[in-house]
């Protein structure tokens, strides 16, 4: 996988530049800095982004989404932004709440 754009941390510090061929060590660095997704060159992986924790079991994600859903109240969960927020919250919960 090749980065399509530069990846920065929350303060704007450059972590990895566009064009870098991602290896496991790069993914570890990105996860250390709290980066959960990165834009990948089209055609390289079939999508524009990928989760940095592909080993997260779907069952854990579904359980986390079910647990978090009440926190979203009356929001329209059919809206793409709300679905993505729920997915990201569930991913964070699974990664940080499970040993």
C-alpha cells in the first residue's frame, strides 16, 4: 500500500509523507500517534482508506456498535457521517477497551 497524501498528527507534525510504501513498522508508528486511517493510492488496495487494525474481529465491532448506539440518541444513523462516527467510535472502543 502506498500513501496518497501526507499523514500528520493532531498538532500538524508530519508522520509519513505521500508516496511512502507502507510496511508493518509504519503502521505501528501511525497507531502509536493515534492515526486510525490513511488515504491510499487508488487501485492499490481498492479503496481510498483502510483501517490500521484489520485484525479487529467483526463480532467485536458489532458488539461495540450495539453498546455505543444509545449514545447517538435520535440522530439519523442512515446518514453517512453518523454511520462513520459510530464506526470510528466502535473501532476506538474495541482497540482501547480490549487487552
